C-alpha cells in the first residue's frame, strides 16, 4: 500500500502533482487491470472525494481512461506517450533492433520487443516477417503477464517473491481457451521456462498464433522485457519451436549484455 504521507501524520498535504503521479503509478503497477475510485483511494490513503477529483482531472487530460460501464480507470494515451518516451530514452529499442532484424533473417518470422510495465507488458517494437501470411502485433497495448510467450518469459524471470505477489494479486483470466488459468499450472509452466530458458505459446493469447520468447535483463539484474518470435501456429511445430527458442535465448542474452547485464556464462553469438 503506497500511502501518501509527509511524515507528520497528514496523508493529504502532499502537493497535487505528487498525488497525481502517485495515482498514475498505482494504476501502472496494476496494469492491465482497471481500478475503481475506492480501491485507488484505499491504496493511496486518500479520501474518496480527493481521489475522485484527481481521477477526473487526469482523465480529462487523457492520462487516464474511464470505462463508463465498469466505472473503473486505467492508463490513457497521455501516460502511454510519457512511458514510451522514457523507454526511448533508455535506447533499448535501438540496441535490440539489429537483433530483431537478425532473428527475422534467420527464421522468416516476425520478431518483437516487449517492455515490462508493472504487472503487465507492452509491445514497443517489431520487425515483420517477409511472408505474405504472417503475424503482427499492436504496439503500445498492455497485456497481462500470464498469457503468451513474451508475458510468461518476463514472469519467469522475476524473483520468486515477485511471482508470488503477481499470482496473489492478479486473476489469471482466460484470453483464449488455451490460456493457463490455474496457479498450479502456471507455476509448473514457469519452472519449465526457467529450466529451458525460453517460453512458448500455442494460441494462449491469440488464436492460431505460435510464439517463443526470452527475457531481456538490465544491468542491475532487473527484467526489462522480452524478445519473441511469432507466426502462424502451423509454422511453430515442435522442432521449429525448439530451434526458434534457442535463437531468442541467444538474442535476449546479447541484448542484455549490451544493456550492461553480467551473466554467469555466455552463449554463442547468433
């Protein structure tokens, strides 16, 4: 719980800017889930009146989006623009781009780069397959961390405590009928991903899509996001899946190295 306090017992005397940023940070931490006024007020230690006023102001500025049906808020276009600008400042897309291009050259499938954003991840770059029939992703959209190879690769790379926190605080909603929706099943899947180094998906997030992904790490060992290869499911049979998996592991390692990560051992260059 991120209660706003100045240290003198007054939980409402922080500046309006500090409170607004705390609201945005709270929603970012829960993304892609939306939150209601009561939940946000409770988490930040604000009155519902103050929280409601701030949420309405942020929505009017497009930093938040409001769902009239559910009466819940989520991050809006303005917050996404700021987040994407911060990511560009890290230059991770620039570092990763040659590796995405190399993956496409080697496999003929679409290569993507995702960034973790709290309890979600967002596609921030892709290099499309040259095939006429190919997969493409919508850049800037948020996805939960339990469905799809990029999401599972990120989740598996987190600490055990972070995984526990995610599983306890976020429902494992089905995106397709192949999404893993049980905690036991997902924990077993994460163990498998850690053992072989990459995550695989057969239609878990998008019907008819196959994909493999590996986590990208930062200099401090934190998880930046994931690199993936994706395409029509029939082109991701067992042999191709294993070959593509090895390639994304190598690419993710090389990107991580360029970002300052120090591994225990190195993998062969692509």
